[in-house]
């Protein structure tokens, strides 16, 4: 089982159309534990230090198989 990080990002800007204000983005990287996933989210939060950007995230455990 692997963990994936899914981010929800919203930008507080009156010039952006409402349908473009927020996005949901699963990251391409995987994590081996919930703690690694949590730390990955924390790193992203610190890296994007903008008062007009609001983020939340969650880690989902998935059974990923190779194709």
C-alpha cells in the first residue's frame, strides 16, 4: 500500500473567474507511510508562502499496481 497526497488549492483574487478559483490536484509522487505524506504536505505549505493562496490536503492510502 502506498499513500498519495491530494491538494486543494484556492487563490483569493477578485480578477480570477469563480470556476478557476480552486483546483484539486493529486500529486504524482507516492509515499510509504502516512507520516511521509503528512511531511510532504507540510513542505508544500511552507514552500508556497502567499497570503492569497489557501490550501488543504489529505493523504489517501491506495493499493497501486503496475500496468
